[in-house]
């Protein structure tokens, strides 16, 4: 059992709850949410893992801490992080973000740092992207994805974690402060235009990791991720609701799937201000 096996187990547990392409979600009422940062969906996901996979220890990291959940195999002591990104479908049946999604002050990565006692440990990290219907009672899309699919540069990830700082003695009275907190936008796999992701329940892993997926699994797509340094990384999409599995050489190959993100260019930023008509 390794971290891919744990994520495969979680994927199949979610899949068993799917009916007609939807997974029923029962969130606690907003009125009993502890803080504005406390997300009921994260707590629901934590409880799902605990109920379906009693062989795992599950730790909820708490607000503004990455990854949201850490899972540890009781038997093998294998650890894996799970960061959760949730969106609510619009009334027009689309996702509300489009091309990119916010990652706040910590950009995505396939590895993360956690504390075990006093020891700092590096662990693999996956991402769960979930699209809920407007009532938040059903999950329409779920993508459990290796974090390296979005960013494999662990040094860049660590630099981002420690780039935030606060400036004090600000303003003419020296009473203010400025919080320099970076906001990162990286690709949004829940984008409705990505038909090979949208409204599916899938697992996205490295091609070489398929040997760690327990039981039967159905591969439907091969995605090639080419970086800026002429390296190519191959990922497979596993969809156990599909009708047939194809050999790797028969899979449809998808390249440059986040082309629009890559083609963005800097825009001139201008200060906003009220605009009123000239007095008569």
C-alpha cells in the first residue's frame, strides 16, 4: 500500500455513492459553522473517509492550512495529503470560475510539509476538485488528482509558503499595517469547457503509478503534460464508471489542456474610483 493506493481506495468509496452521475452530499447547516473559514464540505469529506476507510487515520488540518486533510494508513503508516477545492455550479449549468481557480497564499504541488510530533516531514499531496449543485446536496464532478499534475516544483511551493509577510507602522499615524499575501491562480480542472473532466468522477494519476491502483480499474484518457524545459509527463484518467478500458497505446491523447492559462499576458492595472457626471 502506498499513497496512490490510498487515493484509489478513496476514489472507489466515492464512486460507490454515485447514482446517475451524482454523489449525494449531506452538509451540516451553515448556522453551526464555527468560523467563516470553516467549510462544511471539508468536514463532510473528512467524515466520508473515516466511515468508508476505517483502516486509515484521518486528520483535519484546520482553517487556512494546507493540505486540508492528512490520511495515514494504520497498518503501513503511509501518509498522503488531500487538499480540497470546491465550487458551486451556476444556474446555467457551468462552473463559476472558468479558466483558473484561486490557491490563496499557497500554490498547488504534489508534495507538502507536515509536522509529526516535532519532526517536519515531506508527504505526497493529492487534490480533490468538487463541483456541487446549487443546493449543495449533490456532487456533480469529482476529480482526485495528483498534485504534480498542476505543479511538480516543490521548491517553488515552499518559497510561496514563506513569502507572506506583514508591514507595520503604516500610515501617517503609524497605526496601520499591510498584509502582503500573495494570491495564486492556477488551472481550474472543474472548468465546464473541459469535457473530458466535466461532470465525471475520476482519478488522475501518473501513468507509472497505475500498478499501485488496487483492483480493476478503467483507463479512459492519456494526458501529456509538457513543461517549459522540454520534459513530458504522462498521466492517465481512471473512470471506473466507463464501459470499457483501453490499453495505453489505444487511449485518446490530450496535450496542452490548459493552453488558455499559458497564453495569458500581463494587463495594465488601473485604480478604480467613482465616476459621476459633471455638475450642471
